[in-house]
């Protein structure tokens, strides 16, 4: 019990609370933020991945249960992703140990490099996700009444690749797979996209967590603060989503993931600072130009990422922002249109 009252445990609790707020605000996968945060707090990479996966399996189960009860997920699509992702996710910890040669320092070095690469990949896929959503909503974003036809081979490949990435680094369940689903099934409604991703992510993350626990074990002084801090943080973030500019937060996450990934790959602090300054100054200009190409104002101060129409087809109340996908609570029904405001 005394281990839970140390300064290190309190630091993990506070950081997990902050990361939980960001996850609640944006739906960004917690692994992409929490795992490197734990490493920077002094937790070795193997323990950071293992404990974060265990905590994520608990948090994602709650979200998946909510969506399951509302009948939102496409269970056939989720089932195919699960079949492909669970075996590769379980293999992740054993791959890390094999590549690292079973030696502690070598294993931690490999894992740090792998997480750095995964963060850069996640940043790029998250930026792509933002663009795909922008393109889709400015084209009408009509929600189909029917589920799209399943494409088995591409879906299985996405599941296997996403499972492997999560199994090795704990990063990817809320970014890579979501972007791939957006590309493969652009007509799948937003709420079904969220539900499908959450349902498939539970066994994926649980499988990866079990393998890492078998190989690495868990540190209760890390795991308990992760769960205790992350759960209320996520709830608070979800409640604050209407009050905070989603567009700014999303761009900020891309910058943070990019700089964190570069740092973990060993890029010099000076170069990381230069790249960060460039992204901070030029990023908004580039995004404003992209918005203009889609017929939107370059800058928009509205807080919500999506605005749902009222019953007359006019702009209605703001949605709750982008939590794993662009959808508000009580999302637009079949045939309705959602519009981007960020």
C-alpha cells in the first residue's frame, strides 16, 4: 500500500488523469500518449507498455459496453478484425523479447525505437484522419441506412497489422485501425464506426496485455494509478468536449506525437525544438489552406468539431467532438447530415 503513496505513483496518477482528459476530449488512443509519458516518468519501456495495455483493456471495455448496449457496432466487421488482430497482438511481447535477444538493455532499446516509429506513424495517420473527415463532411457526409459490404481480405490485413503494432508498442488501436476503416468503409455511419472500433479493440488490447503480463509482469504501483487517474480524466474530458476547440486540440496532438516520437528516436533536442517551432507556426497555415480548398473558411473559432442538423435540416446544436470518430451523443440518424465546424 505504501508504494501507492509515493511521489512516483502520484506522478503517474496525475499524468494519467491529464491523458484521460485528452482522450475524453478527442478520442485519441491513450496508448499513443500514455506509454511515452510513462517512459519519460522513468518507467522502463517494457513495463510502460505492459501496464498501459492492462489499464487500456479496462477503460476500453467500459466504452465498448456502452456501444454494444446501443446496438451501434457492426459486429460482422468487428468479428473479422478480432480474428486477425488477437493472434498478432498476443505475439507482440514475444516478438519484442526475441528481437531484443532476451537481454534487458537490448530489449528496452528496441522497444524505445519501435515506440518512436509508432508515434510518428500514429501522428501521420491522425493527420490523415482529420483530412478524411474534413473531405467527407464537406461532401455531404450522408449517413447510410445500410451497413456496407464487408471486404474480407483488406479487413483481415488491417486487423493483423493493427494487432501487431499494438502488441509490440501499445500504440495503434485508436488511430491506425480507425483510419483504415475510414478508407475501407467511407459510408459506415460515424456512430457505427466508433462502436465497431471499440468492440474490436477490447479483445485486441486484452490479448496484447496478457502476453506482456506473461513476459514482463505488472507493477501495481504503476497500474493502479493509471486506472484510478485515467477513468475520471476520460469522463471529465468527455464532459468538456463542447467547451474546447477540437481543431486546435487535434493539431496539438499531432505536434506532440511527432516531437515525442523524434525524441524517442534519439533526435537532438535542438532539432526537435526547430521542428516543433516550424510545426507550431506553419501547421495552422497549412491546415487553413486545406480548409479553403474544401470551401471552408481558413480559420474557425467554433468549439465543436461537428454540428448536427435540427429536424428542419438546419444547423443544430454542437456535437460532442471527435471521440474516436466524429459523432455526437444522440448522433444523426440515417439520411441526416453532419457538418464540420472546426
